[in-house]
C-alpha cells in the first residue's frame, strides 16, 4: 500500500514539474519554471525509488524468490514441520498412472474428522514432502508440536481426494517435533 501511495505522489509531482517546465505556468502557485523543474526531478527520483522498492520487495512470477535455509524438524519460529519421503512399492508401479494425483495428508487418529494438513502433488517417486500448519484445511485445526499423527500417502487415478476403489495408499505414524524425515511406502490397493 505504501508503494502505491509513493508512486501516485511521485506521478503527481512529476506531472506538475513537467507542465511547469514546458512553460505552462500554473496559476496562483507563485513558483518559477526552475522551481517546478526541481520539483519534477524530485518526482522522478521518488518514482524511481518507489518502483525499485516494489520490485525488490515483491518478486515477479518469473523471478525466483530468495533462497532460504531448509527448515529443520521444527523451524526456528516454532512452526511444526512434518517431512515425508514417499516411495511406491515396486509391485504397484504398473498400477500407478503417470497422470494420477498424489495426496499426502496428516490425520489425528484419536479425533478423526478432516485432515490436519494436506498437499496434492504430481505422482512421481520418490519425492519428499513437507507439511506444516499452513497446509491445514480448516483454520485452527492444524498440526501441533508433540502431537501423535498418522501420515497417509494416496495415489488417486481419478484425481478425487476421497478414497475410492483402486486407489493406492500407504501410511506411517509420526510424532510432530520428535520424528525427523520418515518414509511412507505406497503398498496397498483400496478394494
């Protein structure tokens, strides 16, 4: 918002300086053409600073975001992170279409209900996935440090997130904040 206001102010100042610099005096200002030219230069500098600020603070879609260190089992800010390496059992490789969706989700086996975290990914193996409270489906219903959860990986040929006959799945138990990278092997076919 600040960048937008700075750009708008710079454009107004630049326009006033440009008009005065062209010899078109603005009535009732009492400023000379040289003063308006100086104001116009200040406007150009302000516009340049605002554009540079906007460019540096908001990466464009084609530009990569700054690289940060990979998170640990629990990030420095205390955000719980679940790291899962998903593998496909060799016996099921012919049953997993390339275009299938891979869902990796976390459930609290003691409570049931909707998943605490979920991600939909392309189905290729092996791959490592990180799930955090940001992947929650419902605000306030997310993973917490110290919580014992079940991590499930499911390949859905139809792309449907709900369990269907013919889906391939695997699961593993996980204690948030204690267990590091775990492996979930997709080795089961839903009847």
